[in-house]
C-alpha cells in the first residue's frame, strides 16, 4: 500500500512540474512586432447541451491578421478590442506566441486588456 502512495505522489509531482515548464516556456517567448493588416473579424459561437438539459452558448471573438510576410495569424480578443478595430486596416501588430498584445493603426491603438 505504501508503494502505491509513493507512485501517486510522484505522478502528481510530475504533472505539476510539466505544467510549470509549459507555462514558463510561454512566458519566455519574445514579443514580436510586424506590419499587418486586419483582414477579418469573426465570431465563433459554441453551443453546448448539458446532461441536465441546460443549454449554454459561448462566443469567441477572433481577429485575423495578414502579416507583411503574407502569412495569416489569428487571435481571440475581448469585446472592446473587437469593436474598436476596423477591417482592412494596416498597422503595427505586437504579439507574443499566440497571444495578441497590441495593434496600432491610423485610427488608434487597441491593446490586450
């Protein structure tokens, strides 16, 4: 019985270390800045029906940018950022990995809240 407890504790410790390493790697990514054009604003709506019959709906607000290199990148953003930016507008995009940070254009600047 003691061996089982030790294995369980080692397993939990392994999971905790793994999560810390993944989070730490994301934090160490560089902030990238590039010229980009917002090419699409879209809403991704998810509806779930639960076992008890309750229906829930979640909406992800997504901005899709075309970088000056020609590649596309998309970010989930909050409502305020989604409303304030205009499609087909060029500007300077700052991001870190898959995380949107800031978009500066002639109509203003939107930032991650």
